[in-house]
C-alpha cells in the first residue's frame, strides 16, 4: 500500500494527535521565525546606522613608533629648539589634506594646539587673582586651539558654545584670523574686525618678546560660567582662543611649513568598514602609518546599535534554544507514538513492507504537520516578532540610557572645576529604539528549512532505533 495513503489515513484517523503535533510545531516555528525576523530587522537597522553615521578615524603621532623608526634625529627647524622627537614627528596639514580627498572620506577635521602670552593691549580674563606669592608664569596664557572648522568642534556641535558675533574658523580662513570668547572680548573692548597682538606661548628660548598681530573675526560664548574661585588662566574656558592651524602652530612655537603642524586629524568614513581603504589612501599620500597610525573610533555607531545588537543576540540564542528543545520534545513524542504503534509496524513488516518505507510514512506524517504549522506561523509571526522585539529592545534601550547618564555624572578628571563629565556629540547619540520587522521569502525559507530539519531529526533518531528489530521481536517483545 502506498505510504502516503497510510500517512493520510493515520493523520485523519487520529485528529487529536495530529492537532497536537501541528500545535507543537506552530509554537516552535513561530518562535524560530520571530527570532529570524528580529535578527533581520536588527541587521537592516545596523546597516542603515552604519551608512548614516559612518565612523571617525583618528590619525596622530605615535611617539613609540617614531622612536622605533629611527627617524627622530632631534633636528628642529629654524627658530625652534631641537628635541628628542625632531621634525619627523610633525604631522603636516598638507599631508592630511591629501588624505581628506580620498573617496572613502565623507568629512575630515584636524586640530593643532598652542598657547599665547598676553600683551599690553590684550589682557587675559581672570576675575579672581592668583594667591599671593604663586608663580603663574607658565599658566598665565591664552589656550590656542587650531581647527579646520569651528562648527565641528565638540563644544559647538553639542551646543555648549555658540557664536554670538562674526563668523567661525573655516577651511578658507586666513592664518592671522582668530575667534575669542565673549568675556575676553568685553575685558579688552574687542569687536569683530579689531586687531589684537599676542606673543608665542613657547618658553623654550626664554620669555618671548616678539608680538604677532591677529584679526578678530568672531566672538563666541562658552557654556561654562566663572566659578568665583581662582583658576589658572590657561585652564579657564574664557581664555580659549580658536585659530587656524598655521596660527596655532605659530603661537605654539611649531613649524608652519606644509600648512602648519597638527596635533591630530579625524576622518569621518562613509562606512566603518572602509578603514582599510583609508589606510591605503594615507600611504599613497605619503603618510608613514608606523609613525602616524590610524585608528577608528566607532563610539557613535556602537551607541546607536548597541541595544539593537544585544536584542539580535538574544534572538539568536532563542532560536537555538527553541530548535534544540523542539527537536528533543518532538523526538520524545514520536518515540512514544512509535511504541504505541508497534503492532502496526510488526504487521506491516510481516506483510513484506520495507523498513525505510515505514520510517518514510512517519516522516511524511510529521512533515505534513510541520508544513501546516509553518504556513500558520508565517501568517502570524510578523505581529508576534514585532511585539517581542519592541519589548526586548525597549529594555535594552533603557539600560543603555541609564548607563550613559551614569557615565555623564562622573566627574571629569581633566576639568579644573571638578564638574561632571560633558558628553560630546558622539556620546549623546540616541540608540535605535524601534524595529522595522518585515516578512520576506528568505525568512519563510529559513524557518521552513529549520522546521523540516527538526521534523527529520525528531523522526529518524527514535525511528531508527525501533526499526532495527525484526517483525517477530516487534510483535512478541514489550517496550
């Protein structure tokens, strides 16, 4: 007799058992398919975040790499005292500009640090004088930061500082133009367009006497107020001056050759996976990556996708647990059914039926139940997975935000005022808090393969053990 007919008669003749198998498969397939859908939605969200946020790669001097290279000849350009690093440790702006032109770079910025002594016509903002007898020669300076774009500086991007007059530093800003803080502007009665004179903040050749003239092109307001206590002038945010790379290099006593000397450069990549292409572009531009290594800071990307990645990981674990547990449970159910049908098996074998066909009949019965369950799971799993995914993701997002809030409440050791840590624009990135679950043919194919695999294992493992017996043993022996 045809095994498919026997399977059909068995399924219709025992509707209770058939419904139980369909229901069990429906639960298994629904949970497995929900896991697959959550994984797919998380992967799509992560890819979208990767493309929209990109990653920030940083390039700066590695002193150990320079010393290992043997290029630290100690020679310095004219006007600068020689040291142990030498000119080989200077990261030139012209080099970085060539790297910025690479196709994988969506945007770039760079900084240079420097300092400037006040002059008779340009005073520091120092509302509280230093304690009597304290030597402030090394701290009574303006802190000068050279930038490519002022609006890319963290304090301006997150709103802690903002321009109140004039314009900021840009790629086309002249080397003798600066932006000063509002309190310094008021103390010196400065307005946009005025000239100021500053001295180099470099004591390597003694106290500088040469004055350099700059034009004020902008005035900004810092979000950090005066504390009412003495703060070294160079550490007071009011004495922060922004200049071009060449201007900061000049005031910092470093070479201005090659467009100025940088402290570091950052490159925003269109895709975090483009780091290799960026390094290749840097080497082509002439950079020695042993001395100036490039590393990716994907903090913003990780902040965005952290909760959704953990949700996807949980879904993956769930899929495996459900698959294993489902296989075990179904194998026990099939084994129990085979024991109950020992008589039927023995009679069929006595009549000459082949053992593989008997096992095939049971496999057809289980697969038929699995196919029905997969169809039902496909109809309802999108709603189930959306609800489960949103619930899991909400918990992960709450945890991530709580952790970020705790981090921002910790005192910043670099802040002279002992204030809480000010999160930069990357740390303030809000994590992805929603899943876009959609069911596609690939998801149905995966859950179908999983369901049929479970059905095959659950049938073949116990079935092979029972059918090793001959008809006489099956009919005469007990369990």
